[in-house]
C-alpha cells in the first residue's frame, strides 16, 4: 500500500511539471509528440524517415529516451537535427522532470515540432504525461492484432496510432480490420496511419498530417 | 531519492519471497521457467506449441501474467494444462508475492515443469526474481538485432535466449550473427535456441532441452 501512495505522489509531481511544460510549449509555439511503443516496432526508423521528409519544410528536434545506450541518438544525429539523449539507467519510462532537464539543451524558439522518443515499453510510459500535445503509439504488424486489448491503457491515452511494418502483412496472420476494431473498442477517437518505414509506404499521409499541425 | 529507497525495499522483500519459492520448487521437484519478452514476440504461441510437444511426456502447468485480460490464459487452457491467470491491473511486471499467491491454486506435486509467462515488457520484469530456475528471454527477429545492447539488463539476467519468428528472416534486415554477438557481449553464458513457433522450426531442440531438465 505504501508503494501505491508513493507512486501516486510521483505521478502528481510528474503531472504538475508536465502542465508547466505544456504551457511553455504553447507559449513558444512548439508542437510536441510523444512516441510510444514496444521495443522493435520500428519507432526510430519511422522517426528517421519522418525527419528526412520534413527537412526543409519544418524545423524539428528530438529527445531520445533509452534505458542504457545512445545508439538511437547517434542514428538521429546523422539527420542533422538537434537531438538530446536521456539515459534512464534502467528506468522503464521518461517522466516530465527528465524532459524538463533535456529542454535546457534545446533552443525551443527555433523548433516547430519536437519528437520525444520514449523508452521501448508498452506499459509504464502510458502513465507519464510529458506535456506533449499528442501521444503516438506505434505498433508493428508483427506484434499481433490483439495488442490493444492486452495493453489497453496505452491505447486509451494515445491520440494517434501508427501501424508500422505493413510490408510484412503478406507473411503474417495479422488481421488489420480486427486490429483497428480492437483499438477503437478501447479508444473510439484514435486516428490511424498505416506505414512501412522500410519501404516508405504510407509515410506521405503521416507527414502531411504532421505538416498540417503547425 | 525516496523513491529509490522504496524501490530497493520492494526488491529486497521480493528477493526474500523468491528464495522461499526457490526452496519450495526444489523440495517439490518442480523446474520453473520465467518467460520474458516484449509484447508480440510470440511468447504465448511458443508456449502453446511447447505444451503440445511435451504432452504425455512431462506434466506441465502455467502461470500467466497480464496487465489486463485473460486472453492468454484462455489460449493456454485449451491445451488441457493447469493454468492460473495473474492480472496486474496495469502493473508492468510479475513479482514473487504474486507468484506465491498463484501457487495456492496449483497442485505442485503433480507438476514437473512450471512455465511463468511474464508481462510483455523487456525492462521491468528483469529486476524481479520469481524463484525460477531459468529466465528465458524470447526475442523475435522482427525486433532488430540491436535489442541486447539496448535492453542489456534483460540479457544479463537471462540464462536462455529463444530467437523466435525465424520464418521471417528472408523479409527482414536482421543479422542473426550480429544479434548473438551483441547478446554474448552482454552475457557470454547465454544459451540460444532459434525457433519459429508458427512453422515449428527449431522447436525439437528447445523441447529436447526441456525434457533433459527433469
């Protein structure tokens, strides 16, 4: 029981800081997206392709969350975009305080869209508001069409769902209609994009949506 | 800082209960495997195929851990194996106390191998000893060959690594040699099985190993 109490206090503190961040993002006109998924959904590859496609149109920046390494931040840095790495040292999610610290290293005035790539985890990060405008859950077709039902909180809090690795659909028993029905049962307002970050399929609609945000 | 202290106390309590469970499993001659992976690695399918293949040779039982639903326990129950569902209500991992409670519903004396399917999460469950003899991390080829480096704790604590969905290798940029090098860099003693729970490929070696355990 004492653990639950502490957890609640941690979340209250987190939400307070997240609200301050949200105000700051609004004041400085930065649209922030929190990217959430299991490990291996293709989150970083999707982000890399997105940064390429937005290049020249929109000023982007990235905060990378990882439990241990800066491999992903190195991948992102190749795209000549400002990137700050947060290493959680085993922590299973980003929180608003970590994001606040990372912001000290970014010139927010020069940024239109800030992507926060969360730790690969479909459970814990769902509970932590980072002050973002949109939570984007990325699911790969290889994970199975039952994932919304099995990890409902993530789908409940998300605004957008990117279904990635659609290039593999022919080789999988993945029912795309059932997946979306499952997800809409949890969250009727979820907005979908079907993509293959590998082949580029569907990325135009996703980046069109991003461009219309600002 | 206070959170870290509480976390430490939680882990200490967990480890005490895990040691009691380990003694109990040894006394009652039950071999326990803790199955760990990301969501969508094919853990439940692998378990279903394993139960089928062991049927008639070995008396098995399953403890299913899920954040919300009993979908997986229903799948397991079809194989006429004793199964207990633990629903964590959003909790991101199983702990030893939950397993102790679940054991009250199993006749351990009749069981030779107990599989504990943990919550789909490559981060948090790595910290919680459940009294098991072996931690088995299941990774699907679709998750990418960098996963051991990005989630090192899980690979450090695991004894066995099942690389699943090898039927998809032709369609992926997954380097199986690099994956194993990455994993062995973290844990030189890791023992590997390459499987496709879907096609059945490689399951013979995995079940041979299981049969030799008892």
